[in-house]
C-alpha cells in the first residue's frame, strides 16, 4: 500500500524504511536520546538506532549533555 501511495504522490524512489529513518532523525534533532529512540523503534540493540544520529547531531547532543552535566558539577 505504501508503494502505491508513494508513486501517486511522486515519491516512487522512497520506501517505508525512509519514513522510519526520518522519524528517528527528527526525534534525535528534537533532543530524544538514542536509548529512547531505540525503544520507540522497538530495536533490541541501542547500536541499531545509533545510525539515525548523524555525526553532526551526535556532536550537538554531546555538547548539550556536557553543558547539562557541568551545571551539576
């Protein structure tokens, strides 16, 4: 069904996996951590969800995490 609809709207070169990847990437950009994303995706291994975090997003989130941690130290 996804493929029929995607062709009708001009997205024939996309898959259902692309939607999953986009959703996970948006969650990462919104600040959700990789463990939360992995749970939402129902992945058994957190490492499987890490691919959705680009290096840029990972660096951004690491800096934010360091800033939050610094407030408590």
